[in-house]
């Protein structure tokens, strides 16, 4: 790109006019560009503004537990009297759906990514890659619908969990979305490794599997980690699938077959129905802020891993 | 730049047209609230608009809480609420400068449903209370086959949730107030709830009878006030039992209300009159709810 | 790379065992990969197989009847198209201009970094959080204040199509910017130099050289963002999606002699994805509406698949174009 385009000579009025016009156009573009950056600040600002209002109405500790009859209660009952706003069950719910989903998706997604990048022939890869990208774009409400209507019965007939709708069902649904994401990103991470490295491994007599497992994969590990982290970020923020398939019971449990209520589903289910500027309304913004912070953290982590990988390749 | 100008022009036209819309005489009635009532309201709206094509009625569900919020925020003309307003809510309304006026539009019974394979036929209110607060956890304590009870309920914004809480969980000789068990699965609508119970042998759920009366894949349980009382079933042969619900003999009967801000006038008043008229109440009956007055269904 | 593997593969008999055990993991990877792809595909196939039966023109165009147990999804299709149209009008110019600024104008590296990081962050924000922002900012802040300024009562300060579109716009903005930047980047610098050396100004260079060549790349981004927006549900739950509307959200622009029908952005709307949600969870008779549920899901999936496929085709075309460009 050319960084300096000031004309060397400007004598005529027309040139001067042109220069002003150019200046205006640049300012116009800059406004647009800055707007994108400002938008993220705006989101931050508005979330925080609405979320912090909650502390005028609720004691911050109530988001962990509330004392009822001298007993600490960890419950999410925002419409009861007295209202209970413990986010503990919601956090547990979010993690109990997102973590298993990430584990499942990491395994299958990474395997699929390795296959795409290292094993599949060029033709197969060119055929499969777009298909996998398309899978990542399936509307989540359709996945939720499928889990609720078809998969729930299937799981019930085979595993027969105590609850028909449960965290496991939701995490399976999440996997449908997250596997393609991890697969696609893993494929890209592996592909970004210079071919020389593969050649070097082969020339040392390594078999294909040895090359993949001992050379390629360790080299791309930070890239693969980044893809897993991004997959987790996606899983924890996903709403419709968990809203429809997790059962939405706000309980404290570690049983993956019990139903759970996630942060995202809570916002989706309750936001349309609260009166504006009530404690309940602000508290929904507050849990939204938590969700935002978690995904932000995940993004930054992924960025860090990716940078690490990029740096590594400068060494080679 | 011309592209941007064109867009600006389009936007301008759109806003301009909004203004035109506002000035035009076409009447819009916005209705929000209870999911229990949303299907019923849709039918009212459909028939009313057939008679009065100059009126457009928009219906949104989301729960009674949504209706109240809409009324307070002044985003709806009519709020569907499947329970009476709480004192707190009336106070809040006053703060917002809103004066909610109540109109009875129909009656409804809350039915308790279980899976057809479940052998339990009747439950008392105390039993229901203990079931839904999580104290009774196994069907064999109720005379059924052993198995963990799985609770299905509604979102905390739904009127059915509140009604059930106030009329089942709060009834006790000791007067203690109970909460729903945290283990209760929360479904996004009564239809999803019926679907879940029909597939879950250990499931139990509750909802307006209109949603269950015609279904074969769920069983409606009879309810009695005390263990020694007679148990009543709100539905007989796929037909709501009008008598016991209207007379409130069935313990879980309730009125369905619509609320307006202040005494309605004009288009809204006309619509409410229509709902309470014979035509409107016939629709109530068709939708498996209970009409307000006997005369509306007797003469058939 | 494959050739190298073949050439270097030790193939004398003594190595057979090593090769054999070495190939088991590869075989495993193959099998697992095929299974995953087949499983994912079968989900879609199942929905298609059940949904394709009910789809015809009447289903696509007519309104729901008889308490939403019969009829079609016409208003939902219309609502989806209208929201997406508005979203494009709001976001696409903004996104493209921002991308042009990032790629063609920024001189300050730090500013470029900050903007890029913000956009990447924005891309990772969950849609439900964007929905919260849409409600808090567009509806309750912008809308309410506009109402107060213009004295329009409750026209804009309520969840409506305009705000839903704007919120979806925020959601897809990073996608548009990133794909556009990529498309701009792929235009060889040498052409920029050529244009400038011929005496064109920067804007003329962008207008006549860069943008036309990046067009199919930019289009890819737009199509992808449409597909993303069409599939989105969560933020719309509280931004004006309606259960049922008797009329299309249309208004008539009175021009004196005749009136032009027009989307009314201050209205509520029906949306395909929300329609699926409502049909599955809230219909009076889920057994009766089951075909409608599958039908709607099929339409939505088909729509997003079609859009994604188009985007991919455009991308391939774009890459081919570029290869042509690199040729000279």
C-alpha cells in the first residue's frame, strides 16, 4: 500500500479542490472504520452501565448466595419473594453443557481437521471442506429443534437418563455446531505449517502417522489449542440449543444427565418478560456481562495461542 | 457516494412512511402476554378481523410477565394475564402512571398431567405440593410404580407458574410457603411440556386444560382438595368439564383476564365487548376453555 | 507432499510390520472422520426427508391458518426477507467503508491493530449478548430518545423490525469487514502503484481499481452474513419477533395519486427461525403441527445452505480471478 499520496505539485484550483475532496472522502472512511472500533466499546459500555445498576438494588453477595432463615441458599428465583439471584447454578449449567461439548468436539473436530489437512487427497479435501463449513452454519434453532424432537427420544430410549432433557443432550447438540468449527480451524492451523517440515520428517524415514503425531501435531499445538478455545467460547455463548434441549432447571449438580439452566438460556427466556429497570432486568444484564467477559477471555487466549504459533514460525 | 445517498433517501422514505402510518386511520391493537391465552386470543383476533377488516390485531405470547411488562412500558393495548395482578405489580403500575383495569374473559382449569402408562389417577393438593417442592421424589410414595418423579414446569414469567405456586405450593395447614423444586425442568411452552410428559413415563407436569384435553398421549389426573375429599377431573372424554371448573369445585380453576391501561375506549373497548359476547365465548368453548356464562354453551 | 510421501515410503518387506501398525491410526482417523461427516449429514437429511413433503408454493406463501395448525409460513418468509434487507442497507455500506479504511487508508499501525482487535472481539461476542446490547442501546436508548425528540409517542422506543435489523447488523458487521479486508488485501499492490503513477488520486484508485476487483470477495462476505442473520434466533427473542401477525409489516406511502407499499420498520415481524421455535414449544397441538415444524426447518436450512454454497462458489471464482491477476 502507498502511505503518502500528497501530490508533489498543486497549482491549479482544480487540483486544490480535488485534494479537499480526497480529504473529505478519507475522513468519511475513517469515521466508518472508527465506528467499528467504537461499537465494541459501546457494547461494553452499555452492558456495564445496565449491569452495574443492579448493585443499587441488590447486594453483590446475593449473586453468590442469599441467607434465608440463616441458611445460605444458592438458587436462581428472580421472581420469587424474596427474589434469589445466585448465579452459581447458572454458571454450573453453562459449564456443564459447554465443557462436555468441547471435549466431544475436540476429539472429533481435531481428528477431522487432521484428516482434512494431512490425509485426505486434494479432491476429497476440496469437496469436504465447504461441506464442513456449511455444517457450522446450520441455524442453531434447527439443531435445538432436532435435539428436542428427535434426539431426546433417541437418548431416552437408549441411555434412559433421569431427565429427558439434560446437559448431555444439550452438549451433543452443541457439538453439531462446534465440531465443524474446531475441524475447520484445526485444518487451517495444520495447513499453515510449512511443507518443508513434513518433507524433513519424511526424508528422515518417518511414516505418515509418525509425521503427524510426532512432528506436525506438536508443531501446530498452539493453533489447535486456539481452535479448541474458540470452540469453547462458541459453545458457552450458544443459546437456542441449550434453551431447547437442556431442560432449564437451575440446579447445582455435576451429573451430566440432569437438566441444567445456562446463563445464555436464562437471558433468552427471561429478557423479553421483565419490566424495564427492575432488579431482575439489571441482573439479566449482569449475567450477560459475565458471559461477555468469559467469551472475551476465551478470544484473547485464542489470540495469544495463535500469536505464539506465528512467532514460532518466524524461528524456522 | 450516490449509493449512500440512495440509501439515505430510502431510509428517509421509510421513516416518512411510518409517520404516514401513524396518521392513517387503520387501527392497530397490540396484545401481549400469557402463553396460555395466546392461541385463544389468536382465534378471537382472526374472527374479529373478519367482521372488522379495518382493525389489525397483533398477538404476542411470552408469558403473563411479558404482558405486565408491556402494559407498564406502554407497548401494548391489552395485556393477557392468566392470573390476578399481585399487589406489588399494582403498586409498580402506579409508579409508572398506569392504571390496570381488569376484564374477565374466560375460565380455565389447570390440569395435572402424567404419562398414560402411569398408574396414578388422582392426587391431593398436599401431595401435589410435596411433589412439586421436591419432598416426594418417588412414584411409589404415591401408589405408583417405583421410579424417580421428573417434574416439568413453565418459565417463571408464566401466569400458570404463578397461579400454581400460589394455589398449590402455598396451601398448607402450617401456612408455610414453598418454592418449586430447583430440579423442575423448565420448558418454553405448554406444548413442549405436554410433549415431554407424553414421552417420559416418570414425568408430571401442569398447564391449562385447553392444551391437553384433546391429547391421547398424556393422562389428566384428578385432583382433590384433601385426601378424604372427592377427586375431580377437569376433563371428561376429551371435553372440559365446564360445570366443575366454573363452579370452582375443581380446586385448580382460575379466571383468565385481560388488562388494559385505564377504562378502554374506542377500538379496544369494541374488541373486549366482542370477546365477552356470545360469538367470542363460543370461540372460548371451541378452544377447550370454559366460557364465562352457562348460557353460552347450554343451548347446544 | 503426497508425492514425497509415496516416494519416501519405505516399502521393502522388512518394514511391513511397522507400516501396518503405522497405518492403523491413519485408518482410524479416516473412519472417525467419515462417521462424523455422515452423522452430521444425516441430521440434515432427517430434517429434509420429513420436511420436503409439505413444501410447495402454497406453504411458502400463505399465512398460518386455524390457530397455526394449518397454512404456511408466508409472513415469516416475508419478515425474514424484510429484516435482512434492512440489515444489509444498514450494515453493508458501513462494513465495506470500514474495511476500505482499514486496508487502504490507515497509516498508524497501532490504530490498525486496535481496530482489528476490536473487530475480532466483536466477532466472538455471543449473539445473545449482542441482543442484550440491541435492547439496551437501540430500543431503550436510541429509540426512546428519538421518540422524545420527535415526539412520536411509542413509535421507535419499542422492539421493532428496525432495531432487530440493526442488532443483526452489529452481529454480522465483523464478518463483512473481515471478508472485505481479505478481498481488498488480495488485490495486488502493483496495480495500486500503477494507478497512482498514472496520476489518479487515492479515491479514484480505490473506486476504479481496487473495489471492482475485490467485488466477488466482498459479495462472499455479504452472502455469508445474510446466511448468518437468517439462522439467528436468540437476539430476536426480545427484539420484536411476533408469534403471529395478521398483516404483513407493510405500510403504504401516500404519493397523492397512488400509494407505494413499503416495509414498515417500526412494526413487529415474524421470522422463520423464531417460527420454528414457537411451533415446537407453544403450538396447541404439536402432533398436528409437526409437518409444519419440519417444513419450516427445511426451508430455513435450505435457505442457509443455498446461501453458504453460493458464497463458496463465489469464493472459488474469486480465487480463480486472483490467480489470473497474479499471472501478470
